[in-house]
C-alpha cells in the first residue's frame, strides 16, 4: 500500500487528500488535514473513480476526414498530424491562423507552458482560456481599485471570525462545499451572514438575511447599500481619508440610488437594504465577498466595483478579520490567470504590451523580445471568430470544453466545425474532443506532479500518486514534442514539472505574482505558500499612491430585458455533484446518482401558469436557441426567474440559451442573465398528454 499526500483535482478549495494505492491496483482517497481543514465533498471522495474509468482515453485518436469517425493512432502519427496541420495553417493564414484555448484547471506549470508554447513555438497572439468565463470581471475591478488581483487577499479561515459577511452571488455550499462550515461557524459565533442571490440556495438558507434580488440588478443593490451607508452615517471617514482616493465622485454618483428606487430595480425591500447596511456597518469587523453572480454580467467589472466601493467606504479592505475578496471557482482559477494563458498577459501577471515585461520574459525564454506577439482577444471573441477572416483556422484546446462551457454554444459548435483543424488534449472524449481532428489522451491529477494556487493565493504542491496508464502522456510532454516538431530546440520546453516550475519562478520574478522564492522543496512542507504574503493590503495597496481607488459606477439593465416573446429571466449556476462542463463528474456513477440530468428550476406559481408539473421536460427558448431540462418546482426562486445548471451538453446545455454579450473591461460574457420563455412542455407521465 502506498499513501501520497496530495490535493483534490476539482474546485479552488484544493482540499488536502491522501491517495491510497493498494497492491492489487485499487485506488481510494481520504481527507487529509490541510490549512486547518480535513474534509472532502462528494466530488473529492469520488475523484479516484476516474483514474481507471472505462471511458478513459489511452490512445491518440485521429480523424482522416471530417465525415470519418475518430480512430486510434500512434503518438508519432498523431503528433506528426498536428504539426503538419499547424504548418499548413501557417502557410495559408500566417502565424495568427493558429490559436490556443486553455483552462483554469491546468496546473501552474501547464498554464505557463501553454502560454509559452503559444508565444514561442506558435508565435500567435491568439491564446485565451476558460477562466475568462469565470473570474475576469473581479480581476479587472480588483486591479482597478487595489492595483492587484488576488482573489482572497486574506486566508479563508478569517471568514469564520468576521462580524458580518455579505456574500454576493455565491452558492458556496454547492460550489465550494467544504467552506460551508466557515459560514456555520460565523453564524454560530454570533456573526451575521447576508446573502444576495436570486435563489434561496443552500447557502442563502443559512443566512441571517437573504436579499433575493433580480438577476442583473446587483450593481443597483451595491450602489443602494452605499447610499444608505452615506445617509445614515455608517462610513469610516478616517479610513476613507487615510487609505483611499477619489471617493467624492462615488458619493455624488450614488445619490441617485435612493432606497425606493433600488427596491423597484432589485426587488429587495427597503427594510432589508437598511438592515444589511447596518449589519455590515455596525459590526466590529466585516467582509464583502463576490463570486460569479455579479461577475458574469455585461457590466460585471462595474458590478464588482460597486461592492468594492461599499467595502472601501465601510473601511474594510486590509483590516483585521475584514476585507473584500472574490471567491475563485475553478481548481487553479487563481494561478491559471497569473502565468500567461490570458490574451494580454505574460507570466507573473505581466502585461504583454509592456516593453520591460517582454524583455524580461524573452530573456528567460531565450528569444528576441520582438519575436513575442502582442495581445490577442478574449475567449468568446476568439471562439466566435474561428474559421472566419481574421480569426484562427486551427485551434489547440487543453483542459477545456468550450462546446459546453461557452455562451451561445450552438454558435461555438458551428465555429468549431468551421475550423480547418482542431486538436484537443483531454483524458476523456468531451463534447469538444468529439469534434476534433486529433485527440491526445493526457494525464490526470494523480498521475503527475504540479502546483496549484488555491482561492486564497496559496500555492500548493500536488503529488503524483501513481504512474499514468500506458498510452497516456502529460500535457508538458505533448507541448514539448509538438514544439520540437515545429522547430524549437529540444530543451526549450522541459517536460519535468519541477523544471517548468523553476523556470516559471524566473519568468515571474519581479512581477505582481512572483513565485521566484518558491520551490518544490519549500512547498512540500507545511500548508503551501501565499504569493504576496498571507494578508496583503494591511499597510498599503498595490497602486502607485498606495491608496485604494474608488471608481464611480452606474447600474445598467442586462442586455436582454425580459418581455414580449421572452418574458422570463434565466440565470445559470452549479450543483453540488458536478464540476464545470461535467466531462469528469458526469462520468462518475456516484455523482450521477445524485444529479443525473439537466433540470429547470422554476417557481410553483410560474409552473402552474404553464401547466408544468414536477419532472416534466421543459423546453426553454432564448433568442439563440432551445434547451431542455426536467422541471424542479421550488418556492426558493423568484417568480420571474428560471434557473438551469451549466454542467450538461446536448439538449440540456444551458449555454444554448445564454447571451454572449461581453463586459467592456473584462470581456466576460453575461452568463447570469438572458431573456427566455417556456417553449414547450413534455409531461413526465405520458398519459398526461396535454398539460393541465
Ligand atoms: S470542496 Fe472542492 S477541493 Fe474540496 S473536495 Fe470538494 S471539489 Fe474537491
């Protein structure tokens, strides 16, 4: 029996886990004490089921023509085919004809190597990743106000010890399940939990106060709460004077958000608005945490900014047991956005259009700074332009499933089909891999070393617990082999994670996210290392003045207002059993037993209006397409809103409906709101042919 101390492969909690490999080949997992917690949710407990899953890919697959099926091939043949397709694309369309699409679940080493591969081996400006769909609005707002984007600038454990917590658009109990105990500890210790969410989720049901706002109205709520704080003398004037700048314009702007108006926009009663502000403003310590709810909007950056403004006005960031933070969702949502997967960034959070940054990174990479391409475009823009003039004609996808996870997914599927060539690196045949010309089977978490940066900015080491199955290679090996076929020197792309991490350290040195002082040895002991320190902003912010910057923001309605043919609001989100596009968790029998199919949650009164009963198949339609799920009737959702989780493909793909309208700053799509109608109902009981 061999026991390996490592971490869960799924969400940004990165819970400590022991992988136990028995002599007979059986593999199991156990929770391991890490950062003060010893817990796994059901996704973590079942993670090992995927290692020997019958659908696991263990040989490359090649399609000889688009109408031919994928067939097994040797690695040599598959890699040769990819390299030949890239070179053909270069000849026809130039370097920018080839693009790369990465993922927020990749280890830091792989994310770094993918960014380097795009800039050095492919010399394309077109690289972005699915983290653009998750955290980019919070990143943009944090950079604007604090000069630095670290999701949580303090340890997560602080949450249990604050006096009042405003949680905006986070169903933490299902998205970061092992953090739920912190909320319970907070409330048990006399603290107040305020949850702003259109649904009475498992998280909202724990709350002292639930603000059940309309989808897309979050910024009006933020400005309204600040309006009340100003009017009722709850500001921390000393903090504003000493640690911030530019408050006056915000004070003027929020004058228009009087409570009655905010109640009309958000649906949150004035009394609840006032109670929320007083709970926050009168507590001895308080926090504001945002997540995908306010971020995944066409005004996501400004919406997060509104809540940062509130936190600053109450004097919270940088104070003991207090602060503002964003709750990252994907396993390496934090690290994955720091080291070069984003279209506009080089490792260490360096800007790709910064001359000094280019020079530093080019020196580490041993290339001419002028050979590095400039900034590309954001994830949806990259996908939307595939196969068109000016867009990429060949795409390499790693650790992502945009055919399910991108908004307006039917359009994305069409664009994937329009590519001259698609290569996907994945352990399973995801919906995107099914469309590929070449599929390369790669390692899973327990088969390789690598570092992850959890939602606190804590860099942790994930250890290989067992060898990869025959026929499977690591993403680092794949990138190295492809780079060599494309003319890179043999040592330009190391395949050992430790060597890549050391190089990442040199490339990030001096950047905002500087990993240069870390090593596998230093990370192997203890609970990991916070980049930038355990608590940042205690003395100064990362702006030139050292002060946090207020920024005046105004609410705008979502791009699609419900009405006419599409009278309802659709919002999307997660369920406890599944992770992201479900490529892994939909293949895990125990998780499927808990949540097998897509569903549509709607209020019983709305259901009655449409003759819908529990379990009926409900077809929703938006301006982009139709999707279906089994009806789940719940009084926990607003009457004007329906909810679909986004973990399924096929007809249950919620993103067939969602609106790709982009935030102007972060380029994040408006996943959290679009206008829909109930288009059709198929009764669960076939004898009930006509809805009642
Ligand atoms: S909370 Fe997240 S990291 Fe922890 S076991 Fe569950 S899925 Fe894994």
